C-alpha cells in the first residue's frame, strides 16, 4: 500500500451528488499513488556505505488536476542530501537553512503534510515535499540522492535493499486495492568498490555478469538484467576478499572544499568486526551489570529482579540503584558476584517504593557514570521506567555523552516513554522492551540478559602510523567494547600535509582484549585515495558528527556546539535539529535570499518541504475519506489558516521589540533521535513472550530463590517443599556414591525443572546452565546414578544430555 512505499501521492476533491445537502456537499479527500512511469537508480557501494542517486518519472493519468506531494520513508542509518522535482511549469529544489536565521517560511500547502501525518499507517520518519498541482497527462521528474550505512552479514557481506519508493511493487492501487503487474520500467546499476577486492555479488533478482573495472578487482559494476520481480524487495549482497576483523577504505575529499574542512580532507571508513567465539553457557564471564529500579514500580519488579540476579554468571560485577533522593547504589561501586554480596544485595533492596517516580533518574545516571568501571568488564545498564521522566532532554544528553562506554537495556511500562527508551537503546547498542503486564516481565528481562551475556572484545583502541605532518581524528570516538555479532563503522579523517611525499601508505592498528588475551591487528591503507567524488563516507561522517554534537548543543553548553552543527549540516546537506528544509521554486531562489520579502514575485516561491514524523494512524487510507464541506468553506479555511499563522508569528515576535536590542532566539529543538515509535517496533514485546500462567511462574520462583550464586542448591526443607517430597525421603534416596548433599540437591532441582511438560526453559535457561556447569565441575562420575534416582523419585524421564552426559 502507499503507506509502505509512498513516492508521489495525489489528493483530489470529488463531488458526490448522492451525498449532497442543502448548503454543501460530501467530498472525498483520499491520498493515492500517482503512477510511476520509470525509475533509473545508480548505486555506489564502498565496503559498508552506499550512495544512491535516483530519477523517478511520474504521470498524472487521471482526468482532473491533482495536488501532489512526494514522500520518501527514511530508514535507519539513512540521510537525504539532495532533492529536486521538475515539471513543465517549475522546478522545486529542497534547500537547507538555519532554523533560527531563516529569512522566510513557506505559507501554502501545509494542510497536505498535516493530512499525511494524520492519515498514514506508517510509523516513522519521512521526507515530504509539496509540489503543487499536476495537470492531467503531465509528468513530474523527481531526482533524489541519499546515503546509507549498510548492515554487515555474519559472513562479511554488505547487504543493500532498494527502498520500495524506487521499486513500489505493492502500490498499484485504484479505489480498490492492488494488482500484481508492474506498470513502470526500472534500470538499476551498482558500482562496487573495496580495497580488499570485490569477490562476488548475489541477489534475489537476475543480474548481469560482474564486470571488473580495475585489474586488482578493487572496483566492479553490475546491473539488473531484465524485469525486476513483482512481489519482492530487491536485495543485493556484496562479498569482499578477506572478510577480516578490521578493514579500512579511504575516500578522497571534495577538491572544491577548503583543506581542513569536513568535506575537504580524506576520510577513512573503518569497519571493526572482531571474531568472537560463542560463550559456553553457565561458565565464568566478565561484565558489569547495573540495575536501575523505579521506586514507584519496585514491588512489581521484585520477581524479575530475582531471576536476573540468579542468572548472572560467576566472574562478573553488579550493583543496584533505586530512584531515591540520594541516587546512590546499594554498594558504593559495583562488587564481584558472590553468594555473600548477592545475599546482602537482596536484603538491602526495599520492598516498597516511594512516590518520586522517574524524577531522579538523571542524578542516578550521573552517579553511575561517575563510578569507576572494573577493568576489562564491559558496562551494561538495565533501566526500568514506569513513565516518561520530566527531564528527558537532559537524560538523553547524559546517556549519549557516554555512548561509547556502555550499553543500555530499557524496560518501559508506559507507551509515553517509548521514544526515549528506543532512541537511547539504539544509541548505545542495547535494546528496549515494552512490558504490557507484570506477569510477562521476567521473560522479557531475561531475553535481554541473554543478549547482554554475549561475549565482547574489551579495551578496544586504534592507533595510527602516518608520515610526519599528518594526523587522524576519529569522529565520535572509538567504542570501548564490541559485543559478539556487532560491527562498528567508524569515520576517521586525515588532516594536514605530508612532509615526506614518498610514503604512499599509512598503518592502522587495532588492539583489544578477548578472554583475557590481548589481540592485535594491523592494516595498511593508501594515503592517495581514489573515489567517484560522491562523498558518501564524508556525508555519513557528517551525520555521525551531528549526532555527537547534539547532546552538547541541547544541554546549554554555549553557542559553539550549535553553530558547529549548523555549519556541518549546511555544508554536507545532512539535516539536523537546527536546520530545516524549504522548497524553493526556480528561478526565484536568488531573489529569495538577496532581496526583501516585499520584492518577491506575487506567486508563491517557497513551498512546504521537511522531514516529519508519522504516527501510524489506524485508519486505512486505501479508500477515500468522506467529510462534509459547506460551500465556500475551503476558501474561508485557507484564508483563516494564513491569518492565524500571521497572528501567531506577530505574537511570537513581540519580545523582540522594544527593550530587546537583539533578536531573542528560540530554544534549540529537542534531541533528534527521540522520536515517535510504535510499540510493536520494540526489539522485545512482552505480550508475545508470555506462555506460562502465574501459578507456574510462582512455583519456579520459589525454587530459584533457593539457588546459590554458583548455581548449586542446598539440601533443605525449603527445597523439599518446592519439590513436594518429604525431606527425609530425599535424604534417604540420596545415592551412596554422593559425598556432598548439595550435588544431590542440585540434580533434583534441575530434574524438577524438566519433569514432564513443566519445562521452564525461557525462565531458567541461564541459571540451569550455571547449575549444570557447577555439577560437571564437582562430580561428573556421580551424575548418572543421581539422575537415575532423581527420575524415579520425581516420576520424570529427564535424559542424560541435560547434564551434558
């Protein structure tokens, strides 16, 4: 549907005589896709970044004129830097401007963008530009350019997916829904580049043979062969030679930009993807786990906290913070995970909370960040939020300042905190979960813990060897930890002039620690880079740098961060919260910024063009919407709209008059990543995870509460009660070969978790693995006899493979 791929949308007003009334008529106001005639797409891929240039031709095939707007969904790690639309009447160019210093603002056509925002079923960020009226049979040519970071597949391939706007196979709608026949032509060409060499290309559509354009196979080209598939997104997998832990591609700067500027100097695109083996469940593991609990919801997270703490591995560090007036942890700093520390922590956690809510989350976070981190233990925060904190801007800035030193996992109990949780989880490489019920909370938090327990490369650092006169700046810094399955794309810029021109290569060294062992990789890269001049890496580096500047800019750290952000945005074409788009009609662009507004031609020269957030309306837009409109209402409403805008503008300008000698600047916009998110987009959504009734979970909790930190259970009356077996009988059935009663007790506990259909795999997978590891280290020879006796006593049939036998 159009809500999925957008493209050029039309809005028409159709009189319905059957719905007429004395003073007015019913009008249908639908949004529908304007027919796409052809699409020409040129993709340039360098390792794991892509620059896409597309030319789209649309035609109004209806018998009436229609107002049209172009809408392009912006996926993750994607940024538009150029947009133009041409028709017989005019050319519309999207231009970035400083929001504070903007000279003029578009006046007409805003209702189209607002209508789109209210009616769309697509949740997320889109680029939208109103293009005016398109006559019957007329065409409009849209030229679009954007850059994108590409995901790295586990086998090292770069994965590119063509947006549906450029291949809208699901958008061929009339008043009913779609057909499967493609009514447009598509020409797709991909240019590939890597210093490691392009080895192979795979796709889910027919490709022309791979053509190498360099003898060393560092550049190649491939194209779409024939017609594209009618029912699938077009996906391209690019394989490079030697998919190593680290790679570097150097992109030359813009010759027209001044030396020393962001676009003027060469950029090194660094990919870090350490090969990290799987961790054996239940074994000792490094890591620092810090739990931040909301006091108003404390009684509801007690059970989940029990499973979390019991599932932690030996060898890690932990601490617990509760949102109270002091914002201090249970321990002054994280302590080693031992039985004594665990028992003391459980004792200190208050059973009920105060009414402070999330009001003190900011100070709690600052307290955590000011606490030293144990060496070679990656820090991960588990944050429970009952509602949206009042100081979300400051919280976002604080977390982003420390993005390279930790990961955050968020658990939200209200939808209003979704944007904050999702944005900060993504920013730090963690996850966010919306918890719809207390009964499913334990399953949700344990799934996050499994992600957090993935092993990591710790103490990551980069060093550079360059000729005298050159230096490297890593924009945004280097992450301290890289977890299994992650890959990091860093942007490092080379500044200066080499004094020794005979040296043609530089050297980059990656160092990190894995399982206590130091690992070092060294790679060479050319100092005289080549490139196609499209500056994909530079623009993505600008996007990265803008994200790093935002926390300082919105937290009141002076005007310098904001001025720097505006400069980078206007130079690179990448929008930020301090700049905005405006659509400018050619040839009025020069007049627009050189002359007073009064000298502008009488027809409209500025039109609405901006990035907006869509909030996923549940009303379908496949069919027209009916509204009753009295005669003359549209003209009167438009006049009232313009008058209201002028009135609010005049009121806002009042503080700038009289005593104010300088124009009072509006406060900076809020941190750009904190946007609306549909709760179904969460990495984890609790309503899909809960399979157990509360009674079954409560039974399991009683057993888990008795487990020791090392994974073992003690033979006690409490254990006998949970197992529903007399304590004397348990002791009497203990095999003679067993010397230590805790071995027998632990075998019984693990067997009970697997008996019949009561399998608590999701809840107890981690703590059970810890128990089995402990058993294997204590008495492997005794486990066969213990399991046989335990099956007889509990009436179960657990297999020896559970105990790794």
